C-alpha cells in the first residue's frame, strides 16, 4: 500500500494554521504568492492564505476520496460511503433570479464539463434551459431520424423543429440557393 499519511497531514496542519502560514499546493499558485509578497513587503494577506488553505483542504479531500474509492473497489459488494470533491469551474451569472446570489458550476475532480459555454456567463436557469433543449433535441432526433433544434425560455419549451429539405421556391425565397449547408 502506497498511502501517504505524512504529506496530507502536513497539508492539513499548514492549512489549519493559515493565519500565520501560507500553503502552496499547486505551481499555478506561485505567481499569486509572488505578487502578494511584492505588494505587501514580503508578506501575504489573510485573504490569500484563506483561499490557499481552502485549496489545500480540497486537495487533501480528493486524495482521501481516491483512497476510499480504491478500498471500495477492493471490497466489491461491501461498499462504504465514498466522498466526492467538486471543483468550481465558473461562477454563474446569478441564481434562479437576478437578485439571488450566484451559484457555481462545478465539475467532479478532473473530469471535464459535458458542454462548453461559447459566449457570456450563463445563469442557473440558462443551464436548465440548455439541458432541457438537449433532451428534447435528442428525443426528436431519435423519433424522426432528422436533425433537430429546440429552444427553451425559463424552463418552458419555446420552440422545436426538425430539418427537412426546402423546396426550390423556399430556397429562392430564403436566398439559400447559393449556399451549401449540411444539416447534422
């Protein structure tokens, strides 16, 4: 068994004592520490130390979760409870309604999100609309074997369509006769 006890113990101890100690657990944090030290005469702020302490505890929790998962796999049917660590990916625009505190969009450990935000910063309802539209498009595609599209507004269907070829008259009317668009 290659289970490290000392390293996680030192991480936790440093994070617990963040009032007087800064714990750096990722090379991506180096630049922030250097900037803080330059701006504060060689010291760091309590805000940075709290943020890095939280990151250290999260890293330690992921490590503990990996160990618990390993033992769960070894036990087969005698599965104990296993914790999961979620990493904030981006803060949402707002909660269910604009005046509410925003939630965060999180991913499980190092797994990527199942979608990409192409533009802007979505709110919670925007994500629900996207998930519902995806489900409707999937069902339309399965039922008709045609490319499909859907639109939702505040978790209510606002439109749905399947792609069918345009007639020659429609191609001319929509000025599509000069374009070659493949529907997928």
